[in-house]
């Protein structure tokens, strides 16, 4: 590279000036940083203050400690690689999966699990679609119930005891990120895991006060026999069920 | 490798191709400086112009308290409302008839029946097939819907009730309920008693039993513990969802071990209620579809 080249026979055009960036990696790097910063400022920052992007919706609550533990397993096993949690406002998706997802429905998800690829179906509204037993069979060996499924089996989930040693710390971190976990919720975390995994008892009422409409069921919580599969199922069974779409007004939020 | 031809040292046109080089030279190999193809370049400019148009016609640029709405006033949320309303209109000719008609009348009317079966078949594939199988053949623990052996009733109306409210679904107070006690786990019967009664249950449908099985003791245990729901002759009771034990259809398997397992843990299958998820016409179509699979009563 001994001499500079001009594309159009020596005439200095804007394209020749651009060669400064093309031929000097530091300038190129700075140029890229400036452009991306402008894009980020214009496209991302307004999402934090524009009213239309921070719609509050009745019914959305933070995950219970058991559901949160299930969510951690969901993330750990990489479920998001094949399953999205984002029903787009398109006719075919609404027909198949139900009401399109609202931003508010993942407002307490850090990070959100919208996903970007559907090797399996979307599961934003899988809660209440199948029985707990079906989820158990399906997680153990998907082909036992869906012969054409290509999902791998996760048989170890139902043989691994659920570790709740750090669940209160998870909640504390999420609280820093803005999830409204109260001190009361964090202190009761380990006991709430058991309560949600047990048949109704004296602890159920205070638990439901903390997490309205959460589903409690007998999963062996009292005996401390909760497994990772139980937590994951508790998480899956609440997906997309928090907002009551019989009450939700689609038009009220069109701005 | 030995160089056969020497590239021109300057950047004037290369004789073979008619264009100059970039001036880069690596081991004597030089890079031609061909211009971008015209069609590509013009497509690129056209895309930029299109993007500018997009800014004006669609919601695009965030501002301080709102964002530019675009001349078309397009919103994804209004668009989906329009799309779904169109779809409803498109189908309403048939769906309103299905909503109004009795299930029996739908099955008598060939036009309604064919629509209901088509709609039912599509809804079945999305919602029911994961448990009951793509061909409604069922799996262990999930009933086959093609046969005439019904746990909660095989009339079209019964099937519709089951679809609407589910089975043992605790979030629906009208759900089908009826839970078999866990005779083994809860210590109502000991292991020997369970084996004895399992032998007797096998005989109800004519299945072979081990030599030396104490059938009279089994019969007595059956009468005391099982007959209240499953009936004296094991014919079952659809009111309680107690399966018929005297036929050849087995939900959890017909071997002694499978029967003992059920006696041990009791319970029963769970089916979600669909009334929150599906509209009336879809549920009725599903009921008609399942009822006409072959085993409907």
C-alpha cells in the first residue's frame, strides 16, 4: 500500500474521504461506536420512559419462590433455545396460542424468556393447557406422549431434589432489578416453596396473600420431597395465566 | 509457486478485464477494483428511500412524551383486532349456527356436521392431540377416544361437559370429580390384600390368574372396597368416573402389576377445563368430532 487510490481518476469525492475509515481501523472502530450509540439512544432509551411501552396490567405478579426456582431450571436447561414465550399479534398465532403476549406479562422476568426460535411451540400460554402428570411424562420422555416430538428427555429433573438454598438470594437480586419482592416475601421464601408444593394447610392463606391466585398443590412439599421437575411444572403451569383476558380491555391500551 | 505472468505495477486498466486494481499486492497477486453492480447499487438506494417513506407512514420515531404515529395510523393492536374480526365474520355463517344448534341436530345436518368435524379436527390437533394422540388413540393414562369405552360418558353432551370443565381440574368447580382412594399408600389394604383383590379384578374381564389365587377372598375384598364405585360386576360408574373393569379396555395396563399400582396410588387422570381457552363453537365442534370418531354413544 504505497500510494492512495482514487476511484474516479483523482477527483476527491465523499467516497474517497470515506476511505479514511476503511483504511484506519481505529477510526472505523470509533465510527462504529458513535453510530451504534446513536441507534441505542434513539431506539432503546425511549422504551424506559414512553407511556405506551410500560403499560401496567391487572393481575401480573412476581413469580413465587417455587415458580422462580422452576424458571431457573428452565434457563439452566436452555429451554429458551427451542421455545419462545412471545405470542405475536398475528392471526395465526392468536388462533393457535391465544391472546397475544403483553409486555407487562414479562415485566418481572430478568432476563425475559421471549426467545427467538421455535423449534418447539411457543409456550407463553402453556399454563393450564396440560395436566401436571402430562408434564411429568413429557419431561421424562416426550415421545411417550407425543411420538413425533424431537424434544430431548429430561429424566433427571424428577430424580433431583430441588435445591432452595439460594432462592431468597435470587429474590434479593431480582428486587434490586425492580421486581417488587418485599422483605416479608424474601424471608418466607423457603417456607413458601414448601407451602406451594403441599396440600392446603394453615400456611396457604398467608402464601396466597403474598402471591394472589397462585396454585398450590400436593407435590410432597411438606416432606421436603420436591424435585426439580415439580418446580419446573409449577413455573410452566402459571405461564400466561396471570392476566384475566375476560377483563382485559384490548382497546384501552391502544395509544 | 512460480509466477507465470507479472501483474501490471500501476492501477491503470488491466488488459484482460478492462478495470484497474486496488493497488493491493500480495505476493504479486493483485485485487481488481470492479465497481458494484448497478442493479445492486440501485436496489440499495431504493431501500434507503423506502425506509424514509416508512418513517412517515408507520409508527417510527420515539419523541419526548410520545412517538410519531405515521400517516396511516397503523397499530399492530388495531390490526389484529381487524384481522380477528374478519376471521369471525368469515366463519360466522357456520359458527353462529353451531352455537345455536343442539349437538344432536348438528350431527343430523350434513353441512353443519362437515364444518364441525373440520373445525373439531383442527382444534383437536392443537389442543387435544398432545395427550390423546394425533389419531385420538390415547396413551397409557390418557384414554383412547375411538372406542366405545367411556369413563365419563360417551354421549355428545357428556363429552362436551368433559371438554368444558375438565376432569379433576381443581381450577374449575364444575369439573368432573371422583378420586380413587390410595388403598396401598394410605394403608387401607396391605400388600397381600391388594394382590388378592387384583387377582379377582383380572377375572372380571376373563383374564387368566395365577394358580392358587384366593378368588373368594378377593371377591369379598372387592365387594367391601371397590364395588361402591366400580359396581358389583365391575361394570364401572360414569357418574364417578369409575372405569369398567369387565371389558378388555385398560387405561393403565391389564397385567397384575399395573392393577396393583393403581390400587396402591389411586387417584386418576387429570384433564384441564377448556372453557377459558376455547369459544363455545369450537368446544361444540370438538364434542361432535370426538363423538363421531367411532365410539360415540
